[in-house]
């Protein structure tokens, strides 16, 4: 096997490659055909493909993408394999979507299920650990929605598509501060400390010196309310 000589200053090879110029016109034709195959596949899979990405849709996209790369750029590779691969991918995806519709257990196995991460102002640490959701990620999302303390939150659900659904309390109670500890200026301007103590890890009410009845930790902080 001959060793290929690579010249770092060969700008013609780097920019235009070694294929004949007519191949770039062929690339445009190949891209148009592949684009048509993709659009048809997505149309057959259903509107979920274009509205939100679940595990099933992500797997479908990866399978189609892996079939597209080589035929799109290799002049020796035909387009037909793309169509051949797309057909079973679309059929399997449609079958799994139909099966998910009629079988709830199958749907949960394929798409996942909804997890409750916050209940009545308290972090559900087991659910967060199971879904690999960190406290800081959850706090950051709540802050982005305007919440400064956890006692104002009734429920937070992690949906199967990875999105958070927040249900606020009708009347906020003292809770765990969601603002970064180093931002004292914002803390002083947005929240007021109360006499109630809560667990620093999960937000459960308790007394300092005791072990939290929910998470077993013994780190306590003062609950806050929004000004």
C-alpha cells in the first residue's frame, strides 16, 4: 500500500480536494435528493419529529444521519443505500410510536416517564439522582423563570423530553433560597430571612442539631421569603 504524501501548503487540495470540478455540481444534486429523502422520512414519522426530540426521534435522526454522510461526499458511493436505510428506520419508528400509543408500559420504556423533582417546596433528591438532575441545574432553571426561593414552588416535573414543568403555589411559604450565596446584594434586595430553619440539601423544615428526616443530612440554613 502506497504511503500518501501530504503537503501542508497544498491549498488546492485542502480547499477543493482532489475530485474533479464537475463533482461539486453532483454534490448539489446528491444534497437535493438526500434532503428530499429526509423531509419525506420526517413527514412519515409524524409531527413529533419537528416539534420535540425524544429518545426515539433522536435515535431516528442519528440513524438517518449516519446513512447520509458518505453518499453525500463520496463520488463512488451511490444514493440508493440512503433510501434503503431510510425505509426500515421510518417503519420501525412508526411502529414504535403506534405501540407506545396503545401500550403505556412500552411508552414509558421507550420515551421515559415524568419525574417529580420538587414537591411542596422540597427537593426530591432520589428522583433527581435517578434522572441525573443536579441541584444547581434545577436552581438555575427556577431562577430563569423568576423564582428566588423554593417555597413558592408547588411542583416541578421533569418531562420525558427533558423539559421542566413548574407549578407555583397559590401562597408561597418560607423556603430554600435559590440565589447564589456569593450574590449578597441580590439576596438582600430580593429575600428576607425568617426564624424557620430548613435542610440545606432538600429544603425540609426541621431544627438545627438534628438529622433531616428526609435526606439524613445535618446541615441547616434559614428559610427565606420573597420581599
